[in-house]
C-alpha cells in the first residue's frame, strides 16, 4: 500500500494537513496517534507474546473474553449485548483484544502522538474509507457515511464512559496479524503525519490553548489532577503582538 507522508511542526500545520485530505471519494476519515513513530497499526492481541500458550490467537481470545465475561458482571452498570460490545468494554479496561482504537477527532489523535516520548518522533495515522455510493461535489454527512453504516467496516461502540465520549472513540476489527499499513486492502486510504520529537512540547502547549489537554482526554479525577499539575509546572513560550 502507498502511504502519503506529511511532516508538521505545529498545530496550524496539522490542521492544514487534515484539511488537505481527500474528501469527495472518502466516506469518513479516522485518526490514531502514536507517540513513537516505530509503532505499528496492530491491535494489542497480536502484540502479546503467546509462544508458550500452545493455542491459536482465536483460542486465546476466547479464553480471555470468556473469563472477563464471567468475572466482570459484579462491576458492571451496563451488560454488553454481543461479543463486540464485550470486546470494546474489555479493551477499555486494558484487556488485549483484536480491536484497534481510532478517533473521529483529529486533535485527540494529535494529543496522543505528542503526550509521551518527547525524545522520539510521533505519528498520526489518518485512515479514510472509500465512499462507494456518493461522490458528488456536495453531500450531507449522512450520505457520505452510508457506506460505513452498510458494510460495517468500522465499529462504533456504545459510549460506556465520558472518556470514550470525549475521545470520539471507535474501532477497526482485525482478523490478521499483519499491521494495517502493510496490508494491500483497497477499501481504505492512509496518510501518515509525522511529528518531530523537538516539536512535541510546542504542540502540547498549543493544544492546551485549544482545550485539548489531559483533563479533556481523560475526564476523571486523574485527568483533572494531571491538568492542574501541568498548569503549575510546565513553562511555555509566550509570544506577543504588543507594539507599544
């Protein structure tokens, strides 16, 4: 697969890159941030070291999911209605699954790309699914997205927490141990946006000014305390337009 690559140095560059993505022939774009550019587009299930398990990944998944189902019930306020919902819930709480997280919000993905590993380049992967039923110059969002709704090429889970809502979370569902960027699938298009390690701190500061910070990404007490800590410890450059 040919992957377009773009390098950005600030949030303004990033917004320009997002706005330049193909729209007429794409049903919708989804975004995933990697704080390390070496990371592959591979679900956590396929990153497990299972050499001593003497089982296929499907058998391992069945074991983990059935165990999770049997022991999670006392902790639930909502019981999932099918296995995909169970997988989404398990993934949310850290169980390795064949789901890969994406966001419908590009600034959320950018935050994940710059949040950690400030000595390593990061990436935002942009995943666009081809539109097969409406490529008119003007269209409603519904008409563009009907392809996704009909073919089920991406999974939109029920929002089980404020975190999932704020992050605009969704998933691709995988049956292969081959990273997405190495697959020759014709139903999607990919663009990779590279962020230099030297620009991560600047971008984190810019995102904070836009309301994208740890308190927004993680809307709980842990996120709140981390945002407050950021406000009293992190120094940032203050430009001026003052002319007097």
